[in-house]
C-alpha cells in the first residue's frame, strides 16, 4: 500500500470518527433536551409534536442539528434579602415580605415557546406574578390577620393562584412560603399586645372551664355523699328496729319462761345502777317495793299470797 492510500484511509477514519462524535449526544438524569435543526425544533415523526429527548444516548445530524438542554429538576425562586417585597395591608400598613417558591418545568414545549427556554426569564415572569398575588392577598387583610389568624388560609390561596399562573409557561409551582415579615415598630407592638391578650383570654377560658368542671364534680360528690348517708341511716334504722324487736321478743320469752327469776335479775341490775356511785343519796322508805329483796321477799310475790 502506497503512503498516499494509507494517509487517505487514515483521513477517512478520522472523518468518520469526527462525524460520529458530533452525531451522538447524551442527556443526563434529571434533564431533557430538544434537537434544533436550523433553529426549529425537530418534531416526532409519529405524533408531529416537538420531540423531547429524555435521559440516555441520542443521535443528531452533525453540523446541522443543535441540542438544547433543560433542567427538569425542582427549582427555587427566592426574594433578595436586600430587596424584599413591600406590601400594603388593609389598614394601609407597609410590610416587607421575603418569600421563596418551589417550581419545576412540567411541559417542556410550552416552556420553550413561552420563555425561549430561559430559566432566568421564566423566574422573572413568575416572580412578577407571585408579587402581584402576594400584594393582592395582603391588601385584603389586616396586619393581624396576615400574620397570625388568617395566615394559613392566605398562604393556601397564594399557592393555588401561583400554580395556576404558571400553567401558561409550562411550569408547576409546587409551594410558596413566607420566610420573613418585617413590621414597623408600632405594628409589632400592636401584634404582641394582641397576641398577649389572646393568650390571656385563652388562659381565662381554660380556668373558667376548669372551675365549672370542678364545681360539677364537687356537686356530684356531695350528692353521692348525701345519698350514701341517707341509705346508711335508713339501713341502720332498719337494723336497730329489727334488733329492738328481737330483743323485745327475747325479753318477753325470757319473762314468760321464769317471771320470778327475771324480776329478781332486773332488780339486781336496778340495785347496781342505783348504788354504783358512793356519793348518790336516795331517800326511800325501807318498806317500799324497791327493797323487797333485801327483806327476803321475792318482788312482792309473798305479799300477794
């Protein structure tokens, strides 16, 4: 093989390698791409729609086609700390707001046609629209409502509206959050006083509720004590009445079986009760019935005989 043919083969191989190098491109994970042919997006032959190239290895016509890459991952838009958003509340109070928004591309064709594929331009348009929404929502509310009582509802409205305005740009706004609110001193003092008043009212309401429940519990306890005492007294009276009845029956039975002994026993008990205190003085006739057993009489039975 002559040197000329050898150089020609090497040149052809190099040319093929260069053509192959410029014909192949790779789309990384989390990104998508368009093939631009003479400045126009190459369409899918089946659907006639712009062909979106997903992650992987792809081919293009070298030196004619150009690849445009797009980041499909979550993006963050945040207001600058040096230039916070100024809003006016319902009572004409100026507040400085710092927020951030999470968004991503969800329709690459619409995103490219509406923004030219520029992330910066898309964020500029989105920021302007979110600023208008935030100003409008703060303008409907007082400072207290925007900061404390109505903040959650307001943020939900802002997120919903922000997501709607992003659809015509081919983007989806996933979240909008307020990072910081700077208040004028007089507004801040008013907010703190309002919060202290609300906490005090809440505490008083809790104490009043506790006192009410305490009174209910105490009243129920007193009622139960009264019922228990009444039941105990009733049961005690019944038991005592039954005992008295049984004692009476026993006394009657005992007296009926031996009246003389029963009379004698009761007289001894009377003597014991009468003479147990040495300082007692009894003025009685010795011939009286009380001393009949001292005279050898059996409770006056001998007199009757």
